[in-house]
C-alpha cells in the first residue's frame, strides 16, 4: 500500500507547485479534496484512504503548512487533489510575464513520468509488455517507476526560493499539458514579443525508448506527454542559469537542466526538429536511483 501513501504526497506536491511556479515559497493553508471510490470494498477503503490522507498531510508538513479542511465525496474513481493559498507581499512572488530576449529556459525535473507509470502497469499486461520488452528490461522498468515516484513527490520549493536569488523572469510548473504545452501557455503570457525554443529534453532513463517502441502514443519527444507533479520551467537571465542549476544540485542532490532559449518572436513555443534527449541518469549505478 506504499503507492497509496505516495499518491497522497504526489497530489499535495502537485497542488503546491502552482504557488512555487510564481516564486511563492510559503503556503499559508491547504484544503484536501478527496474522492472515495464506490468500487472499493469497505476493507479496501479503510486501508487505502487513510494512507492517501496521511501522504497528503505529510507532504504539506514538509512544505511548512497545515491541511485545515477540505471535502470528501463518494466517486466512481479514487481521486485526490487540493487547494493551496497564501497571502504575501508583491516582492514575494514573481509574475510569469517578464521573459526577455536572451534568457534561457531551465527545467528542474526530468520528463517521462507518464511513460514510467504506464510501463510499470504493463508488466502485468502481456499484450502491452510484448510491444516494449525488446527496448527495455523489467528491472529498468521498475527502476524507472521508482525514479518517477521519487521525482513526483519532491517539492519545487527550493527552485521557487532560487528564482528570487537568480532574478527569474517567470516560470510555470510542468504538469498535464506536457513541457511544450506549458511552455506555450507561458510564452502566450509574456509582455515582450518573445518565443521559446526548446533544444534539450531531459528524460528519465529508457523512457524515450519505451515511448518510441509503443508507437509514440505519449508524444513524449514532441513535448505533449502529461507529467504529474513535474518540475518548474523557468526563464532566467543567461548568466544566472548555470549558477542556478549548480546551487539546486548542491541543495537537493538533484540536477536541473538548461533546455532552451528565449528569442524574439510572437509569443509561441516550439521544440526543434531533432532535440537532444538527455538520459537521466546517463549511467546506471548499482544501488543508486539517480
């Protein structure tokens, strides 16, 4: 039932990212929204639901916040989400609108979580597994799933803090629309006539191979694969990007990557025709996740 606890943490981290993407580092209050599945037996509900709630609460506590209420309903599916609110001064947040020509784009978590979770499910579905088994081992599917879980539960709070230190010009969290979908939304919101061009795609190891093997249904390399509780895509001055990446790795032991540039344009975003796929990690190390 570890997955139920993690589901709660992931949901909470995902909600908080809406604040973190604007440089807000302190959350004042959280509400939890819970859908309890009508398809579960009473025993299943008694085990799964408390674990999900505990995961959500523990993640909120990690963020320095309390869950003070919410709503619980009966639902055909088991769902969890929430609302995060804060009151802050104008200097405590960064509006997502000030990108400048010459800025670079930094991404703080690798892509490929949707592929990793699906591949893990396919281990128990022979027809699906048949399509990808020649491109990946069962061991690497399990490791990819662990990496995805580790990434999704991690808060973007440190990145939000560093956005202020390194003079970020705006950011978005990367979630359901994929990296390009969110980049396009961010570009559309800019005051200056700029466009975003993505050259590099950091992807959880082997997930790009799996995506190709199953007929490109995820559109991972096209930038549209959904990410749950993904990283922040941040516009930073060119001179600040490398120090930002260096410091986040020092503080969290996790890398961030320069993935693109901001150029003069019509407030759109694109991925170049042949982006560089960066496998994360580049080399498998015994006993290490990353």
